């Protein structure tokens, strides 16, 4: 059984930084591509970033390119999202998810999700 647990969310001022973590258990993390999504109030869940199981390739939403960095530690079964230069628009619940197949930008391409961690950016 695959379980994903996010942590590291909180309140931060605009321009600040925050690092999110996702602890994985079960499954085959070391060979699973992983992604981060977020859901802002009143909006649908949207793609943020994705990383291949090797960690060699990363993909980002245009809205976070140059500010966010996705990384992983397969030995510790951990996924990270380093967020810099945060904006109020980044306020959302952030979720980590396991990628299966298909369009990496779509939620339907991921099969396991964590409960999410709240990130609030104040101006």
C-alpha cells in the first residue's frame, strides 16, 4: 500500500522561502516518477512540478519556473519542493502524488495522493 505524507507547510511572507517534504512508504518509490500539485481556494488542483524516478529530468508549471525546485532522495524515500520568491498567488494546499502514465500536467495521470499541506503567503 502506497502512503504519501506531506509536511513543511506554513505561513510565510511574500518573497520568502519554504521547503515542503513528502514522505513515501510502500510501493516502489525508487522507480516512481513523482509530482507536486496545488489547489488554491475556489480553484481546481493544478500541476506544479514533476520529477523522473532517476531525478534526471524535472518539469515545472510556467507560474513557478525559476522559483521552485523539485528534488528527491530515493534512499530516504523523500520528495521535496523548495519554494523561493513566494507570492500571495502561491497560497494553496500542496499535494505530492505518484505518477503512473499519461500527460504529466493532468491529475488523472497520478494514482496516489497525500493529504496535502497548507501554504499561505502573506503580502
